[in-house]
C-alpha cells in the first residue's frame, strides 16, 4: 500500500475499520479465551470515556501534565496497599507485563552493580516463568538459569540453592505461572532469597488482580508482604480490566526502584530522564487505570473474581467429563489448560477455531489454554454445544492422516540425515511456501515438536514472524 496522496473520507475509513475487524477474534461474543479481558459493556463504556478525556496527553514530562503525575502516584499507592508493600516501597507504571519484567531485571542488574560490584549478573527462574524474563536477560546481557518444575508444575524452592553463586542478582517465581495457572511456593523461595541476601521478584502479571480477591485460597501468600519478596509485577490491563497499556512494577526498597531509571544530562535538547523504557506514555492508559481501580474497588473485584472462579470450575468439570480430556495440573485461579489422551489436542483446537472459538496452543505438555473472563459465564451453553461437535470430529481424526502429514514425516527423516545448515535452508523454504494465514495449527505444532532441539528452529520461527508482520 502506497502512502495516500489525497485525503480520505472519515466515514469511509471508519467503515473500512469495521470491515477489517470481520476476521478478528469475536471477543465481545465471549469466543476468545485470551488476549482480551472483558468485564462488562457498562464498565467498558465508562473506561472509554476516561481514555478519550486524556486521548492526546503525554506522560513524558511530569510537569507538563501534573494531573497524570497525580493519577500515576495514586495508582501506585493503591497497588502498594493491595499487595502489602512496606513503608519504603515504590513503584512505576509501565505499558504492560513485558516492560514491567524488563524493568525488574534492569533494576536488579544495576542495583547489584552499584552495591555488590557484580559485572556478570545471573538470574534464576523456573521453566514456567514468562518468556519476557528470557527476553529481558537477552536484552540486558544477563545470564539466565532455568529450573525444572515438578509434576505439579511448581518449582521446588530447594532447586534454587544449587545455582546461586556470587553473581546471582535475582530469583524469580510466578503467581501464577501462565501455562497451568499454579502459584509457586513464594514464602519458601522468599526464605532462600533472605538466606543469600538476593532480591526476589514475583511475577503476578496475570494473577495480580485476581489472587487477592479469592476467598477460599488454595495457595500461600505471594505478595510484597512475604519476607524475602523485593519486587512484584502486575498488569492492570489483564484482570484489572483496564485498557491495553497499563501495568505496574513495585519494589519494597525504593533504592531498587531507582535502579531502573535512565538519566542522560548531556543532550542539547535538555535533560533526559525516564523512569521506564517508554518515553512517550499515553495519558489515556493512565486515566483508565486510575478510573477502573476506583470504579470497581475491592467489592467490585471480589464479585467479578467469584464469578470467574465459579465459571472456570464449571468449564473444568464439563471438559473433564469427556473421555481422554483432563485439566493439566491444579490451577489456583481462573486460567487453566487441558490435555488429551488418545488423540491430538491441537486438532481439537483447530476444530474449535472453525466454530469461532479461540484457545491458545501450548507445549510440554501439548495443551489448549483457557483464560476465563466474566463473559464466559454467559456463553457456557453455546460453548458446550460447539465443544461436543469439535470433540467428536477431532477424535475421529488421526494425526498421521492429516493433509500435511507427509511434510511432518519428511521433516523427521530429513532432520536425522541432513547437515544442520542444509536442513535450515529447507525449513526456510517451507516457511516461504506456507500459508501463515491458515486457521489450522495441528500439523505446524506437530512439526515444531519434532524439530525441537534443532539449532535452526529459532530461524524457522523468525521467518514465520517476519512473514506474518510484513
């Protein structure tokens, strides 16, 4: 598409936007089990007005828009209260969980460099932790150690001990981990952190605005009130129900918080000071976060969480009633995954996609993931009807008889006999020939599983990503 030479009609463009949406996930109809966290039309209407009231404002300069500074400060204050932070605690609003995690890693690295003279920092985390930690360590040159998880998909606190050394700057755990929705044993890991005097970050990006409001808890304390926990990330734009672009990273020690700041005083354009990665930050996202926390309050969140937890239990019971289907692990909140015995779970996901239901694919084990929002209570009966249809079709299908099973089989054989470099070229060619717009992923996930361990698998994914984002 070339840059337009003439102006376009506003109504025509708005109409085109609606047309473009036609193939998107039907989240307003409750057909999406990730990406969008939807409370209600009434709440969304209020938050939309809040966003529009700060549509153009920019939080880059605190003195330019003092109202944004006030709202940010109050959002951080409310979150410190919610997560039982200490008297010397501080925090920063960010654009999302990834930025919050990036900041936590940077802060730990810079703090260790300043106070412990560590120049080769290392971080220890479980396999189940979010890959934003992998990204952060890669970005900031931090060595990452990944711990296995147990049969319950939680990390063993004692396993950190074997990897801690003089360069360890941070321990990481999840509340909960995204794949199975289980909370790691935070108090026990906190004791390990205290013993070795190492900062400990709890990633509560997905659970931060659910776990505090669950009445019948199956998990231990996880927040900044737990001895040893020094920082925590939580996304307001997930189960806090704010618009996208809203998260917080909190620190029990304000000196640790200041370690994430970036300052440059030599620029002719003036002093450049940034508390996080983003320079320009949309005022609308800040206004929405400030609004939603007060619009709902503890009573509102408790009501929504109770509804989501009971809905998640209903979905789990229904899905588990089918032969071969089981919930992976024992989720502590309203996100969980299901696996299949005797047939291909990804084929089931494809059949559900054909019926306009979206569930994320997972691996190790192969599974489908569901994040339950309030709207999923309203569509439960429709879900049951369509799942029954999809299940019956998927059970009849044999993965080896799929249309592109020959490609999968060929990949298995070629991987064994071809040099890595040659095999990589074939992978690249396969990506170029493939249709990245297809709705079916069973064969793709089958191939990726068989290619795992190949040095060129990352290259294959890069080629897919490049093609899909052009």
